[in-house]
């Protein structure tokens, strides 16, 4: 059988069916969220460059997460605060690039 032409048999268990149903029920909301997130211009050109809408995106996400009950920390790292880290390029400037941490209690 060719997997490309074989019909999807659907969920195997009741738990899988509940997931399928939940995704189907929230489809419009999920598509709307994806469209909103894609709409933020966060593309950098010529290296790191201008921050564009990075801050607006992070603030939007923080608001969405806060509404969902998350505790939010949104900050812009101070110059040199991560200096020497193997995970951060030495010439990285955090200006205009806030970082978002969300914690959902429980």
C-alpha cells in the first residue's frame, strides 16, 4: 500500500479521539493565533540588525500566557549579563530583544 494514498484510519483509542475532537473544536482559534503570530515582523536582515517587532511579539505572547494563568517574566538582558556564555555569541546585543519566561503553577 502507498502511504500517500492510504486513508488515515483516525484515532485508535478514546483518549486519541478526545484529542482529535479538541483540536477540531479549537481549529479556528488555532488558525487565528498562528496568523497573528506570523503577522509579527521578526525577520532580521544582515545579521542581527534591527529588532523590528520582537518586543511587540513578546508582549503579545506574555499577555496571552498571563490570560491563561501563567506567571510572566519579560525582561531585556543587561549588556554583558551573559558575557562568556558558550550559548551566546560574544557580539550579541540584547537591545530590543526581550526574553520571555512563563510559568504555569501546578
